[in-house]
C-alpha cells in the first residue's frame, strides 16, 4: 500500500524549512533549506559539510543503527579518505555507494536534499547553533499540533465505535429478542449476533485480502445492563 506523504513547514528565524513524513515517526527535513541560512548556494554548503571526517563517521554510525542494507566496506573507504584536501562528497555519491537511507536527494522543482531529523539537527548545529535552536523550537510546535490531531482522531473513532455498537445492540433488542426470554437467554442472543458479525467481517476480509486475520473479539454470553440493553462484552 502506498504511504501518504504529509508535508509541513518549519519557520525558523525567517527561513522556511520543508519537512515531510509518511509514518508520523520518521521526519525528513530539508538540508537545502537549512543551508540557505548560510549561503545562496546550498548545494555547495552541504557538500562542504559532508567532506568532514567526523560527519562521515556520524552518518555511518546512524546508518549502521537504522539500515540493515548499509554497506560498511564502502563506508570505511570514505572514512579513510575524509578530511583530505582532495576528498569530495555529495549526497548522491553517498547514497549510491552505501545504500544510505538517512539522506535523500529529490530532483525537480520542489526537490533538494532531505535528511532524517537526527541528521538534519546535526547539520543545523554545524551551520549555526543559534539557528538550530530556532529550528527545534518550531519543530516542537509541529509535533505538538500533530499529536493533538492524532489524539482527536483517535477519540473521534472511539466514540463512533461506541455509538455503532449501541445502535447494533439496540437493534438486537428491538428485533431479535422475544419479551419472555430469561437474562441468560438474552446474553446468548447478543453473543450469537456478535459471532455472526465476526464471521461476516472475516468473510469480507478474506475476499478483499486473502487473509483471515481480523482485529475482532469473539464474544461470550454475559450479563445485560437492564437500563440500556447494552451487553457488557469481554475482549
């Protein structure tokens, strides 16, 4: 399934910095935009940064921790050369040689060099410690707003689920339960209806995906709240 690309903008001391994520866990921040704080030629700034030995070591360590496909032999070659006057490095060269995932180069009008937030903050420190603090401040604002939206969506989905279940149990009470049943028999009726729902959802899931994995709970007969007719269900 294709992941949804979520784009935002960090506003740091007059500089707009692009940031995107696909999973709300790993954000990639534009090194190109950060470099504009220092120069009108951000590509040269990024390449100059990547020539440093300590930067190459940091990038290699990050990839070793997060990337199982990282090529350590190629990394060792770069580390041995880094710092020399003749050594040059670019994001594309680094990515192609080591299969790095922490830095990404995008072409086109809205392209540029992006890096995981861990790496981007390291780059920002090299550009200017003061500027890095402005970036972190607005980055925290974005994270707060993001968490608030996710929390709101979770609570909304939870309330909709509760409402749907209430409607379902009320429908069972109105249409499936004769007035002369005992409380135990009523519990079995609710459970049977729930099991039928489970089988229906399982059938739909298999038809759509070929998998029988269904996030659903098998019900068992339980007591009923007499005031509302809503069965207490145990997961």
